[in-house]
């Protein structure tokens, strides 16, 4: 079970690392809900929200809204994980 904000951020970035390098580094926001939120009790869900806010505020991810919400790895994020 994911317990803290640091683990959530690691899991999100790991997922980007696992994506096909020839494609876009984009994840549906729904993945975050499926992967992290199902494993957590309601009080812990705030941890996921806080981790995502930090990744967005730090310029590591950008949020794209084309239909469903999407999380895109930025150039700064790519330099961090690749």
C-alpha cells in the first residue's frame, strides 16, 4: 500500500519511465485514480492530491485537458527521470 507523498510521486514518475519512449509521455488522470486512490483510505487520498500538486507546481508534470484529464511529462520532468 502506498503510504506517503514521496511514494506516490515515485510511483507516478516510475509509470512515466515505463512508457514507450517513441510515444508521448502522457498518462490519463484516470490512471492515477485507479492506481493510487483505490489503494488508499479517504484520509490518505489527500496525500495523492498533494503529491500531484507538487509535481505540477514543480514543473515536472503538466495537466492537459483533452476530453478526460491527462498528465504530461514536461521537459524538466524528462530530464529528471530519463
